[in-house]
C-alpha cells in the first residue's frame, strides 16, 4: 500500500473511532437525563423502577390532600381510574394545583411505592391537561374532561 493511501486510511479510521466515542458519550449523558412518564396504573403494576427519577401523573383524588401544618410537606394521591399512587412533596405547590385536576410530579419511586417528588407541575390554564394524563385516563375508559 502506498504511504499516502495508508495515511488516509489511518485518518479515516481515527475519525470513525472519534465519532463513535463522541456518540457513545452523548448517548450516555442523554440516558441519564431521561425522565419517563408513568401513569398510576403502570406504577402499581411495577413497571416503574424504584430509586430512578420518573414523571408520574394523574388526577388529584378529592379529599386526599394532606398538608403538614408545621412544614411545607404535602401528601396526596393521584389516579388514572385504574390505579392510585401517593405522592409526597415538600415545597410550595403550584397556584393551579387543585383536587380533581391533572398534575405531573417529577421524583423518585420509593420502596413503599410512594413517589417523593422534587417538583410538581400543574396545568397552566383552565382547559389544559398533560397529554400523558389524557391518554392514561382515556385508556381507562373515561373521557379526559370528566372530574372524579
């Protein structure tokens, strides 16, 4: 093989190895930042991994909101009509948080099957509901706009 061709081949191989390593690093970084959405039925069925950050959502069950009078801790249940999951959150709940409304909580599922949320997101207007929640409720055989 001629020296010029050998050098070009080495350059192309080095370039391919570099692109492969860069892609592997990027995919690893992205995988660590993915928060998959799970409905209450999926969580109850054991589809959500414990200790990993997830997004859990559904409709807040009326009468389930319990607030600690001495702290900002709140605990409530969400449902998709197929399952119920308890969410525990310490912080100020969004202004639009209300019983019977759709929410999405970002946090980790514990061994006690309670989601300890770092963040709670509520709808941003009177009509909006997260698409994942709408799908989970419709899969349960209920129209998305109905209340509990």
